[in-house]
């Protein structure tokens, strides 16, 4: 509070003085709330990320950048920063939530570092940990943890990315030698986009179709040595290619791998969920091949969780810089005034930045819930099948929104800073380039949203198992009220939004929490119900026709999944308000939550109108209400980005340092002094204007 | 037509066979129409842009890239590619439209090359040409044209970008020595982001406040020598800084410049629109300082025109690659089928790519109109004040839309190609990085749209000069019908869209050209009228309050300007349909135009509903109608991108070569042969499914 008070009395500050009755944000307390359950781990990780050794060096060739990033991985090992998720017996701490919390903070140092660390410990190491058994852990985890074995997570193929079940690499068991034969049957089956594959990877977890005794048991993971540790040459039968330059993340040596009848011992099968005995008999604790596949892949959800967190962190960095600059930078004048307006006092600028600020808060609170859910499952505290499925659905819902939001925010912030925003010294363009691929890797966002839609449809089908669909078909949109469609997200809606009354009353209703919830929830339920009705019976059609029916509704389904994910963010934001104890902070955060909710409603206003959920009259109040929220939030904008808790060592943007204010003050002082001395030139324009006035008078 | 016919009979082609009654696109004829008035110049420029010497070399350090780009400028000179706009007397051809047409095609080679050429000849050279007089042309143009004098266009300052009128650099006349003293009074007045400033610039056109005899006559342009041609060192009193790495365009040496009482001869004032005699008396052919300023700046509109064209070209390149890939790449299977679906058969994928294809066509046709308008003005054929203002408004309207569209399209295409899209070898990420700054330079897009809004308001005020505003205020949205608000764009709307009837009838109405026009036009008129009413009288308020009133409507004004620009694109597309003679091509293009129009209506559907322009019933048909258009366009997608006329030498994307089809065919053939030989492993999943079926039966 002290800091806030000081600022209020500092009249030269770029922060507008707030009136005595104005609420104030408790920056420190809000900062603590944002740090969440693993606050201490985050603080440690931020301290580390603040060190110059870990910072992205701009302008390197990709060869130099790769070398630097690899060196940084060693630095992380030396600083004990990356072993939290590994078994205590091997020097880790079995702490999955803390591990992700620490890991995602690395994005502020260099996204290449974050992702290369993710490849090594989050994917390669994690696969050995979660898909392997004790002997595998003993043999490989120590070397993976201390980076003696840099390795690859060789799942994706040139021909198959999101559709992992269809990868074409085979692992055929040869009982004669008790070996698996890893083989790439054609070019499309080359492993592709694999981190550590081009240069550093000595080992790999290779995903392949397990074939034994003439039967294909589906995708399994195999440990394969790739390169000679001394010469770094590929071992016999293994080849590859460098993926070369990428749009970003050039500190990582992505590449391609192919295998020509490469033989590995039977025991290199990571056999936690499926095994082959010496004779070639397959066994698994999970009878259903489909469930087995999803269980194996499910252990890898942490990649999505951490991308969600890293995307939020990058959005925070961008907004802190852009909003700071917008409070200092002046542009265009209200004519008679001698001073130009600061950018942040323009309505459009507020809209551009504050709506994204609100979404960033929503995404941050949602991420904290996701991370806690992840920790519940992986710590074993709550790890039923239902918990795991909920976790996966939640990750699949939130990761697309937060990663797209990060790109959108980085771009809008870069544009809001004009030419300065385009300079690498201000970091927007660099972060944006690096985060670009977050929207398609670890699950393509569009594909993930389809998984969410599938889950929503399944839940819908369960809820309505005994309902006469014929009756529902026509008026289903009015019927969903009162029913929880999705356990992890949707709440029961007690009542339909009463939509009558004067515009003033309408605005009050829209900022009412329950009204926002009802509107947002109703939309998800109705969209799912509508799609569910349209698709009912499709599963009984021949597969080709069923696919065609689904395809005709693909766009709606993806939209429904997105609406669901947005509702989850809104609920997380609303939950966070309940945990906020300082009244001033709570008031301001509530405005921000309202801005988030109303922006969602505005974005989908046509849906609310078309479906009779909002009257024309009320719909017309939404824009104006948003504009009034912008004005309310304006005095608190700096506090809201300060609460993110990042220092200049994390921001590293020339325009986040106050340099613009120094320049503006210098310019203002120059003109003041010039006017005071009487040496200022007369303005031709004003002379002509005076003459014109005089002429009119006489 | 031969090519189309051949493809139809090629059943192994990735292009679906079209039924006999289907229309077909005449690719060659459509290509010719797209090339437009300066087709031959474009062909020459594309032939040049196809040469490896001019291609962007990826992975260079920015130092290397700068050297390469500078060398490419010499190559352009040697190949006579950049002098079309200069006077015939000096070896040019006084052909302004052709100059821009050729220039914008360079973007496919390397955007750095396009923009560095733009700095040298389009800005620096153009300023000397258009703001200088004969003696200036004689002295400097030959060296500028042949690159003996690489130079800068030193307008923007660190403290002032879009607000050029407020730049702080001064040029004070000293009658004693008959010199101007160029001076930078403080840090914010350093010239910034100036191409050629960091390294190559020997000369510069410097924009500064002209002060003589104690009066400031506003911004004027001065020719200033910057560096010693031999040592490349700054001359006395001049300093600077390198802007360093940027988000893209790193082939250009942007930098900062500052001047400490640098003296230049009086005659270095580029004096076409304002002059100072030896005694220091100022004179100008344009009495109003405001009009003088805008006239001087107006000569520089060609930058915006060429960015508009280059943005369209980049969008074409991206779509050609992404759509080609989407017809070859297969992903996920309709289960019982042995072959997976090609991406372009997915509804969402069609929506992502075809809506952007439609917008690209609209932007392309609109650009051709802009370029012809530009040529009309600059050739002198039609260059009244009104023509010039229309040209500027048109450029200010179209450049924001096309440059934002290019970034959006490049990004969507990159995402639509997944991990492959992120590899530099497929160019999306590289082009996107380079084009990023197009949205804020040569006029920040948001600022430009405000200029358009201002013009729309002024026209509105003129039209309604004698109308009682009080009467209008409440129901103004219904009143605008029948009135042309903007000469260059808005057409009279003869009738309000009759909005009754069944959904089927509604869909017919929506695809009707006049209905689309009425809806789009009505929205612009109503938004302008509404804002105009709200702002009426604001100009009579004290300036601070007037500014506050404007600010409260800033967001709406920008939205109105955008709606206006979109309407211009739609009108241009519709005009182009009228010029299309082949019936098949016309049918397909009409679907594409409808997709564009309906997408605009869908995007703003809430407006149409809130304002009673569309009924709930009809609004609900829009999405379905768009989906049906996607299906209709699908068989013609490749033709529509082939018509852009770019070759592999322009695309230079690994996935645009047909390589994916080769890989997919190889994979398919492998599995076919495996099945035929009986050596395919049995699938555990299908065995279990069969067992389950058998168990149920018995």
C-alpha cells in the first residue's frame, strides 16, 4: 500500500492522481495472489530467469544460438533448477506442480531455453519416467537429469502430427534375437520437428507401432540410442536431417530422424502400460487398445500445461511494457493545450490494451487452476480416470486460448508501440516469433478444441441419455438451463436471464456476476445441445457418412469448445475475486473481470441476439458499458501490470525503463524554457488565425 | 482452359473431379485480369523477382543481410528496374502507375529489397522529385537514380511518428550567411527508424520546422549531406545510432540521426511549395499552412499505395502455398476408409483459407483501382484537389486493411500447415516477420483509419448541412438511405433491405448483390450518421472538451472507417465481376465475392441485428450459407490460387512443390502393397472389435 500512496502524491508521475474515494490496488497482495500456490518456486525461477547468462542473445546465427542454449541447459542443471519432477531417490523431489511452475517462468529468459529444457526433461525424461519402469529409471534418468544424455522425444512424423495413432514407424519384435526392429517404411514416416535431433540428441524415446507375432498393438515408446557419445555420429541404421531455420526458437536444433531396421534390446520397450515377453507375447494392464493409447499419451499432458503458463507469462511481459510506454508516450495534442495526450488516454488504445489485460488475468487464474489440477493428478492425490480425463480436457481447452492470446497480445502491444515496438530491443517481435509455434505444437490448437468438443458432446449425451431427443430438437436451446453439462466447467444456471427493462437497468444487469455467468453458460450449453441434436444418430451411420455429418458441423463444434474454454477462464477469474481480501483490489479486479465477461459477450453478441438471449435494446448497451469500464480501469492500469511482479531484468525492453518519460520531460522543459525566454518563433498558423479573427471583427 | 480440362481427367490429381455441369475457372484469363492495367510491367518485375540474385538469403546476420540487400539495389539499377517514375529527361519514363506496379512485385523476392528500394527511390528520390524544383532534380536525381547517392527520408522522430506536423527538428534561416541551420533540440527529436541511416546514407531529405524572421512556417523538406562519400563518416555536426535488429526487414540499415547546428545552403530547401529568399522572406503558392503541409505530404502517398499492393502479393503467395499443401496433405481418417482426408476437405480448414482467399481477391481488385487512381493523379490526367483528396482517403482506407490482412493470412496459412508452416523453408514465418511493420509504417493503420473517419464525417456534414440534426438524432439510422455519404465509395442505396420471408428466401436474398450492397452501405452510412450526430457541435466546444467528446467516440469512428474500407473492397470485387467475360470464371468469382460479402455481414452480424437490419431468423441463415459457399468453392480452390500466376521461383516453399503428394502417394502405395502381399500385421483393435461382435452374436 505504501507504494500506491507514494505514487498518488507524486503529481509528476505519469499515473493519474486518483481521487480520495477511488479504490486502490494493493500491488503486493495482488502480486502474491497471482504467484499462486507455488509462489516460492516461481520466485526462485524468476531470480534465475533474471540472470544474464540465461537471456536470449539476439542476432546470433542459429548455430551460435543453439550452442548458447545448450550451455544454458547445463547452467540449469548446475543450479538445480530442473529436477523437481524426478524421483527423490534419484535426486529429484517428486513435485510435479512445482516443476511446471518453475519451468514455465523460464520463458522470460529465452523461449528457446524453456522449450529445449522442456524437450530434455519434460518430454524425453518424462517419457522415460512415466512410460518406463524402475529399471529404465535407474539406467537412463540420471544421465537425462544431468544432461549426460541429451535426448529426443521422437513422436511426430512428417506425415503425422496431431494424429499420433497413425504414425508409421514400426517396432517389430524378433523373438529369435529378443530384439525390436525399429524401422521407417517410407519418407512420410521420418520423425520430424524433433528437438535435439539435428545435433545434440544421443538418445531418444521413439514412438512406433508395436508389432509382435503378426499383430499390431498400437503405438508404444522405445528407448533408442541415436548417436555415438564420443563422435556424435549417428549409429548404424540411423539417419537424419536438420530442420534448419524456423520462425523462432532457433536455439533448438530441431531435425528429422529415420531408422533402417535398427535393432534394440527387448527391454528397451518402455513397458509400464504394455510389455512383450521373450517369446513375443504381448500383455498390458489396459485391455482396450484405445484406452491404453490415451493413457500413455495422457502422461504427457504436462507439455500443454506448461505452454499454457508460459503463454500467460509472455502476455504479462508484453502488457507491462506496452502499458508502461502508453502512460509516458504522448501523441497529438488537444490543440489549445501545450501538452500532447498520453497514448493510454485514448479510448481505442485503452480498448486495445485493457481488453487484453483482462484476458491475461483470466488466463492466469485459469492456468493456476489447471496447474493445481495437474498436481492433484500427478501427485496421486486425486488421480482417478475421471480426474485424468478432466485434466486432459481442461488442458486441451485452456492451452489453445492462452497461446493464441499470447500471439494476439504480443502483436497488439507491438503495434501499440509503433515503430519502437518493431525493434528487437523492445522484445515484442522476438517473443512473438518464438511463441508462434506454441499454437500448433504439443497439440494443434484447432485439434485440441475438437477434443474438447468431443468431450462436451459425450457429456451432453450422458446427461440427456433418457430425454426424448425429438422433443428437444426444436427448442433445445431453451432447455439446457438448470443442467450441468460439463462437470469441470459448467455450472447449473438457475434462471434464464430476464431481459427486459431500461438501458440503465440493463447495464446493471450485465455487470451483475450471475447475469454474466448465465449468459456465458447458456451459450455453451445451447451450442453443445444444438450440435448434439444435429449429430444425434450420426454414430449409427456408415462411417463415411457419419464423418460427413460431423464435418458439416465442425466449425460450430470448435466454436462451442472455445466458448466452453472462455467460460472456464471467466469462472477462474470469478473464483479469484472470492479469494481477494483487499476491498480496493477486489473492486478494481471486479471491473477487470466485468470487462472480460462483457468483451466475451460483445464478441458473440450476434449469437445472443439471434437466439433471443438479449434484446436489441440491451445489446446496444454493451459497447457503451465496456467503454465506461475502460475509463474506470485507466487509473489502475499501471498497478495491474506491476502486480505481475516482473523486473527490468525480465522485461529487458528499452521502452519499459521510463526512458520515454525522460525524453518527453526534456522536450516539455525545452519548450517551456523557450516560451519563458521569449525566443520561441511565432507560429504562422496562429498568426493567420488571429488575422482572420481580427478581419471578422473589424 | 486446356490445363483445366487436363486436370479434370487426371483422377489421381489432388483436385477433385468436377461434374460435367460444374463451372470451370479460366485460369489464364483470370490471371490476366488480376495482373491489371500494368500487366506487362508486372510480368517483367516478376521475371526479375524470380532470379536467385534477388532472393532473400535466410539465416544471415543482419550485417550480412544489409550487404546483400544493398548489392541487390545495384542489381536493380543495372537491370533498369527502378527508374520508371523519374523524368524522361533524366532517363526515367514519367510513368508513376507502372513504377508502383513493378516495385510492389519485388516483395516476393525479399521484402527488405522492396522496402530498401522504396526508401531510396520511392521516398528519398521521390521527395527530391516532388518537393524539389528543377535545379534540385538536376543536381541530385541522377546520383539517386544510379545509387551513387544512397539516401534517407528523415521525417519520423523518436518522439513523433504519425503526428508529422509536431516534429521538433528545426531549420532556422540565417540571412547573414544565406544558410539554414538544421538542429535537433533534444533527444526526442532525433530522427528514428530511418532506412539507410545506420550505414549507407550519404544524403538525406530532412523534414524540419522552417523558421525564418522569427516565424515558424511549418514542416518543410531540406536536402542535407550526411556522410563523406569516401570515408562514410558523418559530416561535422551530424551523429546517429544504429536501430539494430528489428522484427524483420533486417536487410535495411534503419537508424537514428541528429543534427547540431548543421549549416546547409539556402537553396537546399526543396522549394516547390514554399521558399525563402536571400533576405529570409518566406513565400508559398499555398496560403494556408495546413493545406500546404498536407499538399507536401500528399506527394508521398505512393508509399501507402505500394504497401497495399505488396501486402496483397504476400497474401497471394501464402494462400497459393497453403492451399496447395491442403489439397495434398492427409490427416485423420473416416475410419473405415483406408485413406485419410485431405486437409482442404475439412470444413474448418475451408473456412480458414477460403474466407481469406476471398478477402485477398477483394483486396487485389481494390488495389488495382487505387493504383489507377494514383496514376490518374500523378500523371496529371485527373489531379484536381478533390482527386488528390480522394486518392489519399482511398489509400488511407485500403492500406490498413490489406496490411493487417496480409499478417492475418500469413499467420493462418502458417498455422494451417502445422509444424511445416513454422519452418523457414516454407516462407510464411519469414514473410510475416518482414511484413509486420507494414501495419504501422507509412502511416500507422489506426491513425490512417481515423483520417478516413474524419473525411467521412466531413462529407456527412456537407451532405446534411441543411438538415435539422435534432430530428435526425433519434432515428438517424433509418434516414441515411438514399444519400451518398462518400463520393469515392458509397453508393446510393435505393431501398431498405426487405427483411421478411422464409429462411430459403432469406438465403437467396443474402446472396443477391444488391442486398449485400444495401446491407454493407447502410451500415457505413448509419455508423457515420450516428457518430456525426453524437459529435455535432463538438467543434464549438472548448478544445479540451471537444477532444474529450471525440475520444469517447474514437472506437466507433475507427470501426466506421473500417466498414467503409471494407465496402470499397466489396465494390471493387463487384466491379471486377462485371469485367469478367468467361461465364464459368464469373460464376466461381461470384461465389467468392458472395463469401467475402457474407463474411463481412457475419462479422458484423450483431450490428445488423441490434439495429433491426436483419431479423433473428435471417441472421441465423448466414453461417449456413457461408458453409455452402465453401463447398461450392472447394473444387476451384487450386484454380483460384493458380490464377495469381506465381511460379515456384516466387513461392520457394518446400511444401508448395508437390513434395507432400509424393510422400502421401508413397505411403499409400506401401500400405497397398503390404495388404496385397498379405504381410500386413493384424490390428489388435480390429481383432478385439470382431471378438466383441462375435460374443454379442453368440
